C-alpha cells in the first residue's frame, strides 16, 4: 500500500491506526486482502463505462445494472464517472478494510 494509492487521503489516518495495532494474524489476512485498483477502475470507465463495467468492478452492482440499462444516462453519467470512479474505488477499499476490522 505504498503512498496510499488504494485509499483516499482522508482515510489514511484510520488505515495507519489499524496497521499499528495489527497482530500477526491480522497481517496474514491483510496481505491476502484484495483491494480494487483505482487506475484499473478508471481504465474500465474510459473504455466500458457506458456498460457499467466500472461500477461492477468496484462492487456497486445496482448502479452497474442501472448504468447498463440506461447506457450511462446517454453518456452523461459515463463522463461524470471518469472524474469520480477513482475516488469510488478508494472508498470501496476503505469499506472492505473497515468491515474486516469490525
């Protein structure tokens, strides 16, 4: 997780606190945990965003289906997602880590 590329800057303090108090069993689980790549989410959004593939990738299945059925609201939602999808992927990673901690 170098330079926090998988998390938003606002969430890094929480992530650091989790890492500081993690014992050996947590480290093993954290090492195999799969986080979504924000860059891959952006690439998917650029090429297949109208089909909702980017939203399926980050785990927003309902929004992915809606985006697929409406063709990204005529392309408008697709263009908006080009600017938002990286933050959405980072937020999904934060939620994944948060669920593991709870």
